[in-house]
RNA sequence: GGGCGUGUAGCCUAGCCAGGAUAUGGCGGCAGCCUCCUAAGCUGCAGGUCGGGGGUUCGAAUCCCCCCACGCCCGCCA
């Protein structure tokens, strides 16, 4: 809804400008958006266009703003949502009218969980997580998975059809080492599969450093796996499946589901990799260096090796085949990758271009490290997501015990679980991807800070108002949902009410921003701000004890807030508890 | 050595791409608020050389250059 307000403000601005005759032929489309219209604490939408005009017209910005505004009357009359345009110093401020507040609530009620959708079309193949099947997911993978999952949810919200894929790197050296370890030392059957695998992997990695023979055996395994040796394939399967199903279990707990798991080895077995090599030889500069096949790429510090001298393929080549296949499945490809993949993903993009395949859009996120330094699966130096989940849920359970002794054990566990998962996801989602993170257990276990529980609590508060209202017969219930009464939105004139509606209206604006930038942290912030604004409303505006007409109006506002909070939480991959 | 990224109060973080109205919030600290819809809440106070230095501009956390610190990459690893 806020997007609509912005559009109307933009139309009004253009109209005023042309009526003012201040400048001819302004190339509107080329102006930076920030110069045109932005959110503002001083108005509903604000423009700093006057700064730009000032330099063209050689007049002070505030004069330009004043001149422009004198021609805004028609546009304001025409606009359904804007009631006033005012020059405040050099700024041109737009103020939403009564109708905007009314329309916002009306549309939330009408559209329900579709509110905030953008109606975009197209199919996106989104690859995320894709951790090596050599052990459990750790907090680094968690960042990938969280970013990917929130993006998938938001893109779907925006209207896209999204298929999420997990690329299973079953052909890498690491997996070979894990398979070797499993073969030599066995897998601890008492442990969760992925944890058993990493144990063997770590042990084998240590052995590898000491024994040349061990290294050769690992390489031999890789060759035989690529060749399809049935005995080796069977051993691989066991390790990879164990690791992968462990990871899937963890992801399920986090509310993350992939639509498809694609095994890297598939592209070797089905001949795609061979075909890619052939196509590249025909269309690009591929040379032989010491028996290996190398792709020369201009502008890169490093060439891309496509095939080892022993004839086996490399990660990049298989990834190339994977992307060529993926490109046919949808209109856009998005890959969520760690910073370490940046160079290789650029080389991949170039190689794809050579082959006439549109390259993926890449979302790069920076590393998650531990206070003691970087994580390493191979060295067994990492914090597993399973461990984190257990500890955070235990901390959440402590809090629930303290706050809600009235809950049944079952209820306590359920709420602790919802809060725990939310807290973990929020801590990751709130940070911009390009920012390096240091994982800190103490901070992760802090349930007091303004994270997911804060937003979930606001939702629970809204729910409990509606629940009590239903018990008093102020609202009707149907299928677990509430049917708020007819109401007069003009009664919602207090600043805390206005501020709340204004915030609710911004869901589409935030969804659009996340889709455009492919950065989920905007949504995390939005959830927090909506919760904050609701809490202020809660303080200032009694709902159940208000006069009946005002009560009805406020019940509608609470209902709409609950809807927006629930939808925001859902997009962040968090549950919205009715009580907590 | 080169490439990319990050550096904002004791700690974490938004804003940077598209320069403009008093730099966003949180944690921690201090002081208040439950006869009233869940205090996992609300209000106020303290705390800042926006890593450092130049430059561009009427105006720089934001753009440009240099430097410093940290991370990632620069494998016939993935």
C-alpha cells in the first residue's frame, strides 16, 4: 500500500514540476530514486528534488521547493491518498490523507495474507545451502540456509514461482576423505548420521596428513567414483545419504525445505559434463597444459581448469553443467554462496556467457567465524546447528518456565521450540549478508534482546486481545480466524494509531526492497519496527475498554496488525504463537 | 603482492549502491512505569574523532584517492 502512496506522490511531483514550468525536458527516469521520493520521519513521503533543481535554476533549494509546491494543488486534488504537499525548507513533503489510512486497513482485511504481494511473474531457480555431505550443518551453512530460505519466501510472496535446490557436492575431495574414513574406521551407529560422518571425516583427514598412502587411496576413490565403480558408488551412497539426511533433518527443524536435491555426479554420469567440455572447446580458448584441460578467461587472474591430467573432472566443470541444466528450468537463477566462492562464480558466469547461457544472480554472504577463528569441518572446529538448536531451545524453555508456569509441559515445549527456532533465524537474518559475523554463544542464547521473541510477543499480544474480544462477543470467530466488525477508520486519529497503520502499509515496500536487493535483513528490521510501533499503540490505546465504536475500530487495527506480523514472521520463516 | 568485502558509542547493528532535515536500533549501565487488553512490554538518561588522512561539493557515514586493521580468494580443492 505504501508503494501506491509513493506512486501517487511521484505523479504529483511530476505534475507540479511540469505545471511550474521550472525546467523543460527533465529526464525523469534517470534521476536517482533518493532524489525523488523516500520514507521520512518528517512526512509520509519526502522528496529532495529541490536540491537538484536548485543547481539547474541557480536559486536556493528552499525557493525551488516553494515554487514547486505552489503548483501542487491540482495533483493533490487528483490523488486519492495524499492530502497535502508542503515545502519544509528545501524538502517537499507529502502527507497521507484520511483515505490512505482507511484504504490500508480495508485492503489488509480484504487481501488477508496476500497483502503486500507484488503480483510479479516468472520462475526462479534458487540454490542455497548446498553444504558438502561430509558432516552436519554448522553455523556458516546456517547463514546460507537462512538467507536462501527467506529470499525464497519473499520472492514467492512477490509473485514468483520459486524452486529451491540443494546441490549435493558428492564428488569432491572432502567427501572422498569422508568415505575413506567411514570405510576404515566405520560410522558410529549411535550418532545422528551426519555427526557420525564428520567423526570419520575428521579422523581420516588427520590420517591423511601423516600418510601418503592414505592420500593416494582417497584419490583412487575419487577416480573410481567418477568411473562408476559399483562397489565405490555403494560406499559413497551410504556416507552421502547419511550426511544429507542428517542435514535435511536439521533444515526441517528450522522450517527450511528444498524442492529438489541435485547430485553433482548426475552430470558426469549423464554425459552433460562431456558435452560442456566439447562445447567449450568449440567456442572458447581451451588449451592443454600438462595433460590437463584449461579454459583461458580474459580479465581473470586465474584460468579455469576443466579437467585434471588424469582425465577426471573438477568442481567448476560439473557446476557449469549443473547451471546449463538449471537455466532451462526457469527464467532466473539465483545462487546463495559464501564469500569464498566469489571468484569461481565469476568465472562460471563468464564461461556460461561464452556458451550463450544467462549466468545466475549471485548472493554472496560473508563468513561466520568463531571467537577463536574460522570454522573448519575438516578439523572438527565448528558449531553444529543441531547443538545450537538444542541449547537455544533449552534457554527458551527456561524463560517459558519462568514466565508461564500456567502452561502445560506440552505447551511449554511447543512455545520454547517456536521461540528458539525464531531466535536463531532472526539473529542471522537481521545482519546484512556482506557483513562478516562472529558467532557468539552467549549472545545467541540471550532471549532478552529484541529479536524474534520480541516480534512473536507482539503477535501474541494482538492475538490475546482478539481472543478476549471474541469471548466478550466483540468480534466473531470463524475457522480459528476472527471476523472483525465494520468500523470507522477516521476514529483512529491518535498518533500511535496513525503510526501503526503507516507501518503496516509498508509491507509491500519492504518486500519490493528485499526482492530488488536480494537482502533479507530489511524484512527482519521491518518486523521489529512493526512490533515496536504496535507496543506503543498498546500502551497508549486501550482496546477492550474503549467506547464501542472506537473499540470496533481499534479491534480492526489489532486484527490487521496481527495479520501483518504473522505474515512478516512467516516470510522470515518463524512461527507466530497465539500465546507465549 | 593483487582482487573482493568489512571497520559506525564498552559489545552487536541500520543507514553507504541512488550525498541533504537532529547518525538507526539493540545488548550492557543508570533512573522511572504493572488496582488497566501478557512487564518477553513502555518511558527517560548517560555513552559517537561514523578506522585514519587527504580531496570533490553549498553540503560527505554515504562519492574519489592514499593509508591502517581484520576476513575471504588468488589449488589439476570445493
